[in-house]
C-alpha cells in the first residue's frame, strides 16, 4: 500500500454546527418554490378549504416542483430489471409514469422523474403570496381622517439612549476614544517625556519613580498627591479606561407610515334558503379572501359585514362565515341596509367605499326594481361596487339571474362576475382587485 | 462519489472510539495490501446525519459551487430521511487523491469496519480503473473549490448577480450529460480533424494505379463547423457562440468539467459497487471476527447485496458477476471448459485485469453469462398502455436481447446521444443537432424544455433531428417558440 497512514478526522460539534452549507441554496430553492406557488395559486385556493381557518395553520401545498429538465428517453424505451425468480412474459410489473422499475441510481437522472412533492406553507404565508399584486382599486384621497396602510421602519440618526439591540458598537467605541484623548492631554505629555529621557531616569528610580518625577516637573501632579500615593502618575498613564454611560450611542429608528385615505368595505352576502351548501361555500370563500386581503394589507380599513335574506342585518365575522340562515330573498334589503349604514357612519365625501355582494341571483321578481334602484344608488356613492353571482354549473338554466337585471346599470364602477365553480373564485377575485386593472372610466 | 445505501436495519449500538477505528483500519489495510489492492492514501471523516445529508446533496464534495438545485436535493433527501422512507448511506467515498470517505458516527463498530473495508475496495477501483484516468485525482478537491469560488464571485459581482448566473447554470445543467462518454478516447483538435478528412478523401492507395483510370478526388469541405459531429454540447457552444461573456464561458466550462468527472462514476457504478462489496466480504471474512460481530456482518452484508425485485441492485449484480468470473477462472465446470477452454489465467489475475480495463457496459457484455442471468431472473419490460409489462425473460431465445436491453440502460447508455452536426445550418447560424436514435424516442416534453435551454445558450435558432414514432422529425426552437416538423 502506498502513501502514509490513514487519516481519521474526529467528529466535532463545532464543525457540524458551522457546516449548514446548503442553507443558501435551500433559501434560493424556497424562493423558487414561492414563485411557483404564486403561479399556481388559483389551483391551490380551489383545492384547499381555507375558509375561517386560523392563520397559523399549516397547509400542504402540492407543488409541481421546479423541474430540472434534461434530454431523456420517453416511454417507448424498454428497461431491464430483476425479478423474484419466476418472471413470465406478460406479467405486469408496474405503472408507467411512476415507480418505474429500473436502476435505482439517481445520479444519472435518466428518467423523467415525477417531480411532484408537497411543501408546507402557513396560511399567513399563502395569503401574503396571494395578495402581493393586489390592492383596492380607485382609491381616492378624501378629506379629514386618514388611515394607515403598510408601515415600515427607517433609520434616522443616533441617540444617547435606546434599547440594547440598536447599540451602535462602532460609534460607541469612537466616543470612548474621543473621551480618552480629551480627558488627560498632560498625562500623555508625561509619558512622552519619559520616552525621551528613558535610560538615565529609569536607572535611578525605576519606571514608576521616573514618571512621578516628570509629572512633578511638568506640574501635572503636586507633591502632596504624590506623597499620599507614590506611583500615581504611572497609574494614570497605564490606566484602565472603561466605557462610560455617556459613550453609548444607539441607532434611532423611525416608523414610517404610509397614509392611505379612509376606506370602508361592505360585504353583503345572501344567506337565503336557496343558497345551498355549495353556493354558500363559494360565497364564503370569496368573502374570506376579501376579508383576509383587507385585514392583511390595510391596517385600519373598516369592514362591515351584512347578511340578508328577506331582511338584512349587520353581523359579526363569526356569524358571517359560519352561520346558516333560510328564507326568501330580497336583495334590495341588503342594499338598503348598506345604504343605511353608509348614511349613518361613512359619509361618501370622507370615505372610500367598496361594496361587494354575493348572491345566487334567485331574487323575488317583485323585488327586482327596488334592487336595481338601490344598486344604482350604491354604485353612485361607492368607489367600486361588485356583484358576484354564484351559479354552480347546471343550476343556472332553471333559476333566475340578477346579471340580466343589473346589465341595465351603466355606472363604470359597477362590476359583475359569474362564479360557477371553485376554480372561478380566484380569477374573479383578482378581476375585482387587480392593480393593473384597466380603468374603464 | 459512491455511497452504500443503508438497508434500513437498525444497527446495534456497540461502543467504540476513534482508537478502535484506527486499529481496525490498520488491520484492514494490511489485509487489503495482502490481497493486492492498490489504493490512494485514505482519509476518513466522521460526520453526523446533517453532515451526511449535506455531502449527499453536493455529491460528496467538501466544497461545491452554489445552485438552488442542491438546496432542492437536500430538502428532498431530508424529507425522505425524516419520514423514514430511506436511510442514510453508511459511507460515501469520493474519487480524489487522497481518497476522502465520510463515516456516520452513529453507526456500530461492525458497520464502521465493514464500511472501511468497502471504502478500500472503491479506493482501489478509483486508482486503477481506466475510466478514472482522465479525472486528475490529486486535483479533484482543489478544482471543485476553485470552481466554487469563481461561481461565488460571479454571484456577488454587481454587474452579474445570482439571476444571471442561475440563467446560465440552469441551462448548462440541462445539457451537462451531453458530452463525450468515453474520455479515454482522445478528442481530435480541428486541425487533426482536418488532416483526417483529407486522408479519408484521398482514399486507399491504389496498387494498380498504372492501369486504372485516376479517381477524381473530391476535396473535403473545410469550412464546415464542426468538421466531425461534436458531442460536447456545452464546450461547442462555449467555443462557437461569439456573444458569450467570459464569465458565461467559464460557467459552461465548470459545469462540463464536473459532468465529465461524474461520467466515470456513472460508467462504472455496477463494477465499482460490486468490486467494493467483493472485497469487503473477503477482507471481513479474513479478519477472524468474533462470533457476535460476524453475525452482524452477515446480516448487514446480505442487506446491502440482496436482490431487489423490480430493480437492478448494482451491489448485487456487480458482486454476482465478480464472484462468477473468479469461480470460472479458478474452478470451472466441465461444461464451461468444453465451451470456453481451460482458463489461462488465475481467478485473481483475471479479476484484477477486468477491474482495470472494463466499464459497466463491456463488463456486462463480456461477463454476464446466460446461467447467471437466469439465476438472477433478469427480465426486460416495456410500457403497454398504462402498465409496464414483462416482455422478455432470460430464457434460451430471449437472454441475449434482455442482456442488450440491460446494457442499454447502464451507465451513460441511458442518456440519449446528441451531436452537433452543423453550426451554420441554412446559412443563418442555426444550430443543427442530431439525436442518434437507437430505437428509443426522446421524452418530448423534456426535449422541448431542454431544447429551450440549448437555444438560450446558443442565442439563435436550434433544431434537433430525431425520430418520433418511427418518423424522422425536426424539433425547432426559436424566438417564436417550439415546433415539430416531419422530415422526409
């Protein structure tokens, strides 16, 4: 055997802790996954019933991973593998696409792998990703009270007091050096004088004595003080010079708030008997997204939740998302309630108003004129009034629709969407709120 | 790099310390030397499971350039490990001089001993097999480290940045296996290719030139680029795309060099694992282990080299063939003597010769016998609709075809061969690439995406000639997108 002895390197915890070498690459991969989630968000929303779930909940999101493509053979390439002893022609040994037998050697990457795996995402993270490109459209500045959206912090100058974590070490050290230099210029002169005449003075009295002598000559210390504590000059030249409270410098951080105009969002949901489980699920999904969007992105937007059947009432979040009702439908009742609340609390000259209504459109015919009138009035005072009609596939042929009725409304800020299945929720939601929405006005 | 998979059995905890390992290593080395193994100096590093996962994600390299795909690979390995789907390898060795191997610190003493012996098998193979001659083992670690530093510098360079680097690396990774497979064959320089073309054009000297009419010599076209079809896609682009910046060319070189380093591993997986298993078995049997350790050895050895129905376990197949070669040259049956003649070499001589001059494809072609195939029940399967169905088994009529299929699936044979035919196709700098079709079609979705990467690196239109469902077709990829045309 050539060469010297084998080298064994012992395991060291410190190395192991230092050796998280893949951290950077994992982070980058994670970012890519995030992008991929954003691209497939519509599918994820449709699949996952996220309504009313706590924000910390972890959701498993299936990911069509970030594939690494290469030139590989397709399905018409036969393979070879080992059997259990009595393989016969015609025997089925697996399925195409997945768990294909073959070499277990991953390195070559010679087969199109099914790069499909799940990743854990918290609901909050998901919501953040979803809403990255959305904001309340047509937000106008209205007078008086302004509300905050987003806030961020910004560094601004330095202070003598502050919390530990903002301590600026460099500046603090600099302060100490400055204080040290300023404190005793004369003692420095003593030390320099000693350097110049070092040899002969030290021979007689030793360093401490020599310093005392010079200090006396220079008039830095008087005889009395020296008599009381011989070597005082030496101690002052070689003194410790600890940090002082006054040296400490802290970074100062200011909170930078972005002011937005007042806004109130009014969610109106039809909870009548004709809204079956599926329809309610779709409506609630839509409002859940809206509610999450507003409460994540705008700090002080006021949200009003109205549930209506033949009568309307303002309800809490809990009731809005979880309680079922029954009865007939007067859509106008919901609008009237909204108008009433607006008149009482949110004057249109001060507030940006957004109203969204979800219903299956199965209104009593007699109510249609009233509903139309109220809708026009709402559209007149709101920045945006959206109507989402929920018609699960198959049901719309034998039920009446409000879409036809509302077609008569000419207001440019009135929008309708049709939600037929859960996959439609995200696109219709985006259609309402997309940043780059084409302004028809 | 080579790694023994953990077969899953929970190892018994036998207390040991580093001095025990040093002592065992000395004994194992003595045995290995006695058996005639010829190794690089060896270094062992003990690591924990996160360390091992890290090494696995980066192909065992102590330093490696960053790329998100390694983060992905780490996450995947970790998920599989955390959920108990797959265990960690007992060891991992890389081909370098000195050879570096990682040992799991949580393993029992016997596993460490077994692993050390196994590692010396790999070490000997790395040093002596011909496919590894082109990987300069003394420089491996340094080369990877230097490449890593350069890539990091490009990432940090404000005028380049991570997005740009990833754009090139993503594309280069997709094409990295499209390179020469047998590095022992020298690649001719353009000048040498020119000389060869000239020679070929002149034809054979005619001994009867006085009575024959003089043949018209057709001058070869020296303007064609490349003169001979070129397999090194990345290098070809590097040398022929004038719009690439130096750092882009450097990235292509780095990826190509790394791919060529791993081609050797890929080409010898079965031989290499079989060889290491053969020797760990031999060494451990000669160490006179006490009974407890011996039983543990047998259990673990059998876990590693067991046949896995529905797969080809390289440890099993390799070990079987090595043992069979040794037996046929030491103790052949009467029938074998009648068929092949009496062996002229001893078994030991023969296996040492084979470990030097073969790679997986030739190893299987020459030494996997009909009897052995039948014993191991190797079959061929193909896709029929949604199902994979056994199409041929190793019987009298079928065994040679099954063997041919097996050979088509080992080493680099499992990667389609693509060659650049013309860099100025249609006189508009379109890159013409040809897939050398051998009955297996390309996976079309993967071909499309990979061709996109090729176009991105080439900067102009690229076309790929291939055969789809028996029809010659041309896959085109340009700024307007991807299209498939049938060729006459």
